[in-house]
C-alpha cells in the first residue's frame, strides 16, 4: 500500500513506511510530546488514515497537545506525500 | 516609581496584556507560518489568556499567591493550539516562582497554603506579597525553563527563543533597574531585537518574509503588561518590520444589502507547471480552494489547469497556485462592487415600459436585442425557463411595467406564474413562437401607452403566420403523416404540413402553405447546423419563386429548428 501520483517525469509512489517515518519525525518535534509513534497506517486511493500513540510531557493540556499534534503531523505528511490525511487518531498512552 | 508589584497589579497587568493581544490577534494570525501555516496563533493565544482572565476574576482574593495560582490554572485549563500551550507553560513557570514563599512578608494562612501547593514545598517561610524586578526576572527564567522542558526537540526562532532570551537578559536588567516601568521597557526592547532575528533562525519564516507569530503575540502581551504599569493603556506597536503575509479578507462594512459571502471572483490558468508538480498536488490545491471559498473549478492536466473560485482572499488563492506553476489569464472581479453598481444603476432611472423575451440561438437573441428588448432569457422548446427565471429577469429590467414574450406555448404558463413572483407590473403577451415575438417587438413604440402597446402587440402577433422546420425525434403518426425517426418535418403554427428527407424542399413546402395572396414578406431564420451557403441557396430559390415577396434570411443560430419562418 502506498500513495501514487504522476508528474512530468513519471510515476511517484510513496510507501506507507516512508509516510510513517515522516509522521514520526514530525511527532518528535511537537511541543508537549515526550515520545510516541505511528502505530497504524492505511492508505487507500491516496487517502491516508493513521493512528498515533503518544506519551505526553507532564503538566501540559492533553486536549490541546493532541490537537496540535494532529495538525502538525497532517501538515507535514500532506506536504511530503502529496495526499490527504483523512483520519488521524491520537491515543495518549503515557505521561513522562 | 513602581518598585513592587502585588496581586492586584499582577491581575491588572494580565488583563491589559490580554486586551492588547485580543485586539491584535488577527494581525498575529496573519504572521502564522510555523509549525503549520493555518493562521490561528493569535486567536489561540488570546483564547488561552481569556481562560486565564476568567480564572483570575473568580479568584477568592487578590493576594499574590492566589492570583498567581489562578493564572497558572486558567492557562492550563484553556490552553489552545501550539502557541497557547507554550504560553500557558510560560505563565505556569513564572507564577510558580512568583508564589514562592519568602521569610520577610506577612500574609494570610490561605495564601501560604496555596503557595506551598504550587511550589510543592512544605516551606515554613511565608509567601511574598510584593515582587521586585529581580523576582520578576527569576520568574521569567523559570517560565522559560518550564516552557522548554515540555518539548523534546526545541525549535529555535520561535516563541521559545523569544522568552528564553528575554529571561536571560532580564536578570542583567534587573540588577540595575528597580523600577518596573523601565525594566519592562528594556525587556521589550530585548524582545523586539530577538524577534527581528527569528527569520534568520527558522528558514520557513525567512521564506515567508515574516517574524515568528507566537513571539510577536508574546511581545504584544508583555507590551500590554507595560501599559498597565505606566498607565498608558494604548500601546503603540510598530509592526512594519514584521513583514506581511496576507491582506486579510473584507470587513463587513457596506455589504449589508448585498448577500455575497465571497467577494472576489478569481479566475486564471496555471501553465508551465513545475516539473515536480504532481496530479496529487492538483487535488490538494482543489481541496484547499474548497476550504477557502465556493464555486470552485480546478480542472485540467499537467499541461494546463483552469481555476475559478469565489473567495475573500484572491491573493491566497494565487499564492497557492504559484506553488504549482506559472499563472496566466488572471482576472479578479470584485463582485460586491459589481453588485453595488447594479443597485446604483437601478436607482438612476426607471423606464415606463420594458420588454423581456424568451429565445434561444445567438442570432435570434441579437435580433430581439436590436428590436429593443431589455433582457433575453435563454430558453425555448427544449429548455423552458421557470417562472422564477422569468420573474428574476423582469426584476433586472429598469422599468415599471414589463412586457413578457414567452415565444413558446409551453412557457406562457410559467410567464403567468411569474406575475405573482415579481413585484413589477408584468404583462404577458402570449406569443407562441419566436416569429410572433419578433413581429410583436417590431410593433413596440416606447412613447405609446401601455394599453396601446398591448393592443398592437396582440395584433402583430396574430397577424404573423409562423412555420418551422425540424426533425422527428421518434417514429409516429401525426396529422395524417406517418413519420419516421430522423425525418425532416415542416410545421405551421399547429400542425405538420410537410415532411421529407431534404431540408430545403420541406422548407419550401412550408413557405408554400403559409404564403397567400395577402402576404407581403417572408422572414427565415436558419438554425444551428445549417450552413450559410445552403441558406443563401434556399433564399435565391425562394426569391425566384416569389418575386413579388420581400424575402429575408437571418442567421438565427437557434437549436432544434433548422428554419423558423415568419410570413406577413
């Protein structure tokens, strides 16, 4: 499974693994996040669905952080893969 | 000289800081490009502070530790967005430091309890009531530390950098400045200085030509605190060096009468696409446009894209398109102004009488317009306009009384319904064909009274004999003719009078049927798909046949009918 598109040079395929790597890298830079990773990814007809399990820093507002994590990861992944992220669920699995 | 601040002052500083930020939040939004360029930094910071204010207003007393605790809790509760969370962490760190107990002051039991709870120390010391610049500098430092501690990989060139540098410098400033006003002025100067450097630290900012939005928001907040200290509520900020991202939308002024949600009709083509532009990027662009406005068209391929959008920010639409390739044939119309002009024009003058006609085909529309018809509704046999279409058309005519020529018997009823929908006085002249409509229009005299015109319209419409030539859409038996699908049919106003395989022959037969001894003129409109050469050939043939008649042939361009024939 991967996103597929074309430009003047030819076909471009971005694998789920690559998308996952971009999302993980973006997650590491998010404010209030101590750790975590993409635990599930699915791509169908260039629509990306993801689940992210994350560990928060102690003392931050989970709701606000999850919202900003979603927006940051979505932005980075869409920019990289050229496909829409249609679903992005976050699970807070720990506090550090 | 303001050497100390207490709980009341802190409360006031935070409120004025919030007020300043709230006022400038749209501006802060406009700078937002990092981490996601979604333009919400200002609004997020302001709403975080709003929650702080709410908590502070509800605080049980104005003692410093209690206010500090309220600020800290309010920030945590209401933190929204990335910048909002960071701001709440900064406040949390600062307030924890401000609420730390010292031995020299005497305050109530409750305040001490709270202070101990915040700092986590079971200190026997008493919480302080007043803060000096040195304390405040320590508070800033702690704010910066707490804010940094919540991120694994801190990004420099953001609000974090601004608070860190300000905190570092504040300790130096506090050594020589005991006056809070002077302390804050110098602190703000440091802030402005580091903010101006953020584009150098974060390439995204440099590319967009702006400073960090969160940093700007923080400085506006601190600027507000200073105004509370020195009593000048209005802060004069000079933002010229911040750069500018977008001009923003339109404000509500002057649009009350016009119901246009998106003001700018923006159209252009994208061509000479960047080589790396993908079809996926085109899809994403379209999705972006759908979020920005309505009436979105974004179609084409990697050679050429056609874009049409109604939006309040054409600049943003164009900027987004420039990521993909070059822009040509750009056109931006202000639909608000167009609408205003229309309203204005309406007010200028109202004619007594106007005409609306229904017709199809470029040539016939032109004929109607040349005859003085104010508005031609496109429609006819295959596309009947609705009563609403007709009423709308009549509304657009600047006349008190509007004559309507339906020019088709299926449309007469709709026209009659339009009388109820339109505020103007509509007079329906039940013309059953374009030919009748044209004959009636010729009879129009603008200086005549409404009654006189109605009368002459009816006379003219009934005097003309109409015929048409078309084709059978299915096999059937009609008016004594058995007709096969695709055959050419000749009709007078009611019945089939001729049929055949050949268009000129059938047309000639129809003319034969319509012409009698009293006829003086014949008018033919040739439709879509008839070549001018063939039409002229038919014209010559008819001229030879009826030398005594005045025969004219006009390019009507109408659909469905090969020829429309009027005989008078």
